[in-house]
């Protein structure tokens, strides 16, 4: 029975990756080669469940909508995205130092997943039992826990991936995970379109958040079955001392410094979506069709583009970043022209939906490309350091980048989108000079 299951896993792995020999390995321990097909699917399933749960607790869509129904003051809504993103990225220097003490790091991800589940359960309770300021404060508190928990997952996930799945296979894994999760999110959006949210009240959101928590628990169970070989534990000393020592890598590692600069420039793509939302709200009298439509747009973007970005990432993750940044830049310029010129064939519900779709496709390309680039550039000894240093510094820059909203206040969201679009195009020229770290067969 066990042999039959192993053969089925290996056969499916071969079909997805195109391997004729599932034991062809690059940049992973020799002892991990035979376990690669199994680990590929364990990582894929756990990552898939986490992505769906993450979308269910989205600080950009679900929670703001819930805040509106609970009568939470708008000042609380303004803290959602900074807490969600900064809470994941900023603490990771200290987390990485602790992770370095562990020869097997999959249980760091498992711990983060279980804490994420607890935070979503807490949000569900707050949504059903409180309103107004109390609801806002409790949900923000749970969101802080959620963000810190996701930081644990983030700093350990790439390290485990780099030890269990070889180069030229990681992009396909990430691509399929994003694609399948996009389909699941699409189905959730379609279901929400059929629900009368005003009649159902907060019960729908409580149910969604509980479902997200359950998915995290299942994902933790699956991830714990990954067969991870023990790795190096050098550098696992005092968290603060190790963190300060890690920062010196910015002076000594020119390749990493160039990557970090590129990732910082790519924030122009990450910062753009809220301003597209403002454009839609101001140009369409009734705004977007509803919460379900937003989720559907995200789901379609992921399911349509992620396999393409994934396979392209295995060939050249640098090209993925460049193409996606260029696409986002051109879209920003196009959207500005459409709004200022009043192009009715674009400034309508269907046209704006198409713009959101393209924006999410490009944003997905940027995210996947820079993740694959980092994992392929790193080695087993410095991967956790690379992830922690880059995520922490980018977290600081992301908070500072929120000041781009001053442009929106003074000159409007359309001009902000134009500014970010031009900067995204300029970023392409920098990315073109990065070394190509991918190793296609």
C-alpha cells in the first residue's frame, strides 16, 4: 500500500514538474532527494491552505468590510494594512536568529500556523459579540497576533523550501499553490455574490474567519509531515546580537544588496492597489459591485497567471520581476489617462474590473519573481538571514511608503497611480542589471 502511494505521488510529481527522474536534485542535501516528491506535495497543500486562510482574513478586503458592518470608526481601518504587513516583516530579524538555533525548522511554520488559527478564531468571536470601538480594538489586537504569527511562517517557509525542493522546481510549486488557492478564493467570491450580506449580518464573516482558522490547523498538520533534513545551526546566538551582526551583510554582500534595492523599488507595485480602489469609488457612483466581486477579481488573477509566472520564474525570476513591474507601470499610466480623459469604455464597472484583474496579475508576478529570486540566490547557510534582513528592512520602508497617501490627498488618487506607474517603469531598468540566478535545465 505504501509503495503504491509513493508511486502515485512520484508519477503526479513527474507530470507537474516534467521530471523523468523525480530524484534529480539541485542545491538540496543528497539525503533529501528521495523525499522530494512527497515534500513537494506536503509543502504545496500546506501553502495552499494557508493562502486561502490568509485571503479569508484579508486586511485589504474582508476585515475592512466587516468593520463597516460593525460600525467601527474609520480610524481603526487605517491601521489594518500597516499592522498586517509591518507585523509580518518587522520582527523577523529576531525571529531568524531564533530559527537559526534549530536544525529542523518546519515546526516554526507549524507554530505560526496554529497561532494564526487562534487569532482568526478571536476575530470571529469579536465579530459576533462586540461592535463599534470594542470590536475594532479586539480585532486589531488579534490582527497583531496574526501578523506576528505569519512572520514565523514566512521566515521558516523559504528555509524549509530551500532544503526540501530543488532549484527549477520551486517556481512551479509556488505557481501551482497560488493558482489553486486562486480558484478556491474565486469560489468563495462567487458564493458571497449570492449572499445577502445585509440580511445575513456578521454571521457570514464569523463563519468565514472560523473556516480560515480550521484551514490553518489542517495546514499545520500537513506541514509537520514534511521530511526535513537537519541543517546548519551557526549564528543561532542572542537574538539582538545576531540581528546586529546580520545587518552587516548589507556591507559585505553586494549581490544581496542589489536584490534588496530592487525589492525596495518594487514597492511601487505593492503600494498601488488602495489607490485603484479610491479611483473606482470616486469614478463609479456606487463603487464596486460588492465584496464578492473584489474577491473574484483576485481569484481570477491568481488562477490565470500564477502557473505562467511560476514556470517563467524557474527559467528566469529576474525576467518575471521586470515584466510584472513594466506591466504595472504601463497600467498606472493607462489608468491615469482613462480617468482624466473620461474614457467611458474604461471608466465603467467592467472596465475597472479588468484593470483590477491586470493589476493583481502584475502584483502576483512581482511577488513570485522576487521570492524565487531570493531562494535561488541564497544557500542553505545564509537563506534565513537573507529572508529576515530583507523582510525587516522592507517592512520599515513599507511603513514609510505609506506617506505616498499625501500625494493622494493633495493631487488625487489618479495622480498617485500615475506617479507609482512611472516609478515602476524606472524600476525595470534597475532589475535588468541584476545577475540571473536561476538555473533552468
